[in-house]
C-alpha cells in the first residue's frame, strides 16, 4: 500500500509539472485581472504601521503607547513559533503544537508519557523546567539601511557585494551587542528583499517552565483530515511560565489581559506575532520556477518521508524513540499538507494572473521614471533568464532535496556518511576532531526507520535521475539492485547506523570502506558539481533580486508590507465567515460540534481523529456546550504565527491563532481576503476547558485577573 500511495503521489507531482504553462501565454483567460490592494498581505511592521489605513478602515488609530505594549507583550517562542505574556507573573501562552516538543522532552527525561494524558501543574511547585527552551522579547528597532548600503559601494562583483553586506551586518550586530548583557542579542533583519535593513534588539528569557498542555488528542483534534480546515474543534493551546534569575516567577507589566467575553462576528481583531517566511515579492518568473521545480520536489520528498516515519510509528508503538519520532511524523504531515496547498495555489491561473498584474504595475511604475528605468528596468528580464537557466538543475534538485546531515529527510546513516566524507577529505586534525564529535553526537535512529528513509532516498535517484545515471548506478551497485535491496545491504554492512559502531570505525577501522561512506564518496562529485552550479545560480539571482528590491522600494516605500522574516508583525482582521463547498462557514464553533464529531463517528473512525480522551467523557456536568470554541477571522498569517495572540482593539486576548483554512495555503504567494482565514481557539473555550474539564481553576483565575 505504501508503494502504491508513493507512486500515485509521484505521478500527481509530475503531472503538475507537465501541465504547467506560463501564465503570460497568449490564450490566458485572466489577462485582464488586476492586482488587489492587499495582494502582498497585511503583515505590517510595528515600527511602520499603516496608521492612516487603520483610521480610514476602522476609525481606530493606535498610539505609541499601544504599539509599544503590543511589541513588549508579544514573544518569539524559540526558533519556530510565536507566544505572548498573559499575566504579570510570567505566564506565557502559545499553541499546543508549539509546546509538543517540550512535552516530549520532559516525557523522555522523566520516563513518563505526558503527551497522551496531558500535563497539568496543579501548583507552581509542579511547573516543569524545560532545558534549552527560551522566548525572546523585542526591545527596540533601529534602521541601519544606509550603513549596509554604504558597505557595497566599492564592490565590483556579486560575490563581493554579498560579502560586503554580510560583513556590515555582522559588524553592526557586534557593535550594538557590545554594551548589552548576555540575555540580549541584536539581529539585523533584511526587509523588502534587501530594500531595507533593521536592527532588532531582543531580550531572552531562558528559565521557562511548562504549566499546562492538553492531551495530544485535544491539541491535534481532527488530525490530518481536519488540518488546515474549518469548522474546527481543536484545543490547540498550552501555557508556560517564565522565571527570573532568582528562580521566582517573572514580574512584568508587559502582558496581555484576557477578555473573557471573547468576540462576535464583525469585531476588529489584531494578531501580533512572528510570521516565518513568504515569497509575495518574488517575480512571476521566480514563482513559475517554484511552481514547476522546487515546490513539487519538496512536496514529494515530504510525502515519501512522512510515509516512512508513519510506517515505523505504526509498527513500533512501544519503541522508546516513538514519542520523538511521532513529533517528526506530525511535522512532516503538516508540511506535506501545506505544500500540497502551495502547489495547488501556484497551479491556479487566477492567482498567478494576480501576481502578474502586480508585477506589471511595478514595471510600469519604474518605467515612468527615466532614472529608475535606466537603473532597474532590465532586472525583471534578467531574473527570468536566470530562472530559465536554473531549470536544467531541476532533476538534481529533486533527487537531493534535504541531502544533508541532520535533515528529517535524510537517514542517520547517510548523514554520518556525508560527514565521514568531509572527515576523509580534511587534512586538519582540529577540523577532523570537530567532525568526529558531530558524527558521534548525531542521535541514533532505529535501524528499521533508517532503512525506510534510505530506500526513499535511493528511489529518488531512480525516479528523478534515471536508472542509467552515474548517481543511480553507484547507489544501486551498478544498477543490479532495487532501492529496497540496496538500502538493506547498506544498513546490514555499515557501522554508521549507531554511534558506538561509528566510534569503533573511526578509532580502528577503514572508514572509506564502509558501504555508506563508499556510496557518498561515489556520488559526491556529481552532488558537488550540482551544488556549485546551483549556488552560482542562486548567487546571481539574489543579487538581481536585491537590486530590484531597491528599485521597488524607491517606488512604493513602506506602503506595502515586507515579506515575512520571522520577526514581529501586526495583522488586522475582522471576525468573519466565508463561503465554501456551496455553503457558508460560521464564524464560531462550539463544544456542541466537538461532541457531535465524537458521537457521530469518533470512536469508530479508523485513525481515531475524532475520538475523545476519558477526561472529556462523559460530558462534564458544568461544561456549557454552547460555549464558543474555535473561530475564524480575516487576519493574514503564515507558518511562524502559530501561537500568536488574537487581540481586540484594547490589546486584550480574545483567542490564540493556530492554523489557517485550506484556502489560505496559497498565502505564501498572495493574500486573498475573500477566502483566507485565520483559525483561532476562542478565549471562552480555553477558560471553560481549564475550569470545567481539567480542574485548573487556579490557572483560569490567574488568566482572568492578570496575575496570581
């Protein structure tokens, strides 16, 4: 069944490439489509918010105090999510799916599973430290654009300009960080694809303890079938607490009070969070390259590795590594569904026509100024030529997606073999010692999983490079073995499947003779040749894009928001339903819908997506089933916004963003407010669950009061 699904999905991905046609073809039925006002989104920076737009649209103009409070109350949660302070005693609100990694970590440390039953600290003594976890608070923003631009004045090549910019950025970060403590850091952020540079100063809090996390079944309710959909019934929130250096709960005035009244349809709401990345300012040629090459390649790689992890988890429910590998499986499944939506968005001729219309607007604006036209007018065509040439590298890109040590798409045995190749090619003892440490420091994967992942990689070589390619013949023993057989032989013959075996091989064996190392050594010349060509193409493209960004910024300035950069943004929206599947989605769901899903098909569902934990059964007597649970709004979000607080105009918490609807998955390229929706957990649903299901009235009271 796995191979059939893999083959069907591969055929689908290849079909997408085959049918793709440039959106500017003469028979394009969307030739007259115009760009929308907010096609580039509503992820505005807090230091340059669209105050006039807010005033005209909502009759509301935030002042400096409001904006400062928004900035200081919001947080970056580690390197992958958003969060916020929600009490004066250091409580931190984020998503359950952002907290799951921390829950798994303490489960492994304690030898107790906290994922399935949930984690509930009944007192502050029960709050559990999470080693390595941190949150960051943005203290200040300063414009350093002129200094970065000045650094490139004497550079004559693309490489020199890029190195000069990076040197300037490093110098700024070092200089500004000299007077700060160890708990602060400076990050220079590239905005508008190089049209602007800002220095962001962060304060880090790294004594973070877990307070509350619901059962995985509730935090991930509906599973993959409901992911990126609405109506939803997910309790996707968790709570942590920050502590100070003395080990006491952090005292802060910079937190968001909860509004237990929640929202109604038509209410103005804001999201303050850290959207990860978007590509809305890329040219049509770049988007067409993504449509035809990169996104289908990444989608197929995600899908095949998801199948590998899923097969291992299903077959080994009691394996000690299964909880951590389940986290990876969930992440791959989430990314696979997201990339499915991205590919479909890029295949949508209407969306691409909107992108082409925006590009034409930029071209026309530049052409209207002779000086700008002379300096920037030819850049669109130059970028298009670069992207056309890069298409020749497509098969190698697809075959080697995620081919690096430490990637979830690459098995441990291959990751160690890649580092072993570096070890063998190094003549520096200190460098070799560092590589050895990295090889031994890699966490061992179960052998069964390594074989599944290695088989998937070898199958990639066959599918995308062909059976007669040098890479494929080297990988399959001259072409005499199937990918599965070659993977099995390599796993059985290699010492690199475990750290102990790796150490023994490094200490007294012939490293170059190991079959995994031999494979990497054989294919590395072709891989390095690809990397060099791909790197040169990207370098040229990046410089062209940076130059175009300066021209576009001269025309539009900050009237449009920059692409997402996992830095703090404000996004406005309205609580509003939308049309879908011939009907209308409501603005809010309730606990009635949760139990309807359970009683309709939850206990009997094959994958258990709509089952309920025992804590929710029978229905708690005091739980009002009409309580709003999840809701949708028109706010603009993307990955990285997970855990962002949903705030009313007084900066009170009315929910927490955890997802988008299926129509929002094209949001990486364009924002369409007709159908794009943010899905949030309602503050009333969170409070009801804490009080009437989990018996955590003390925590609900702290949230209501803004402190203990």
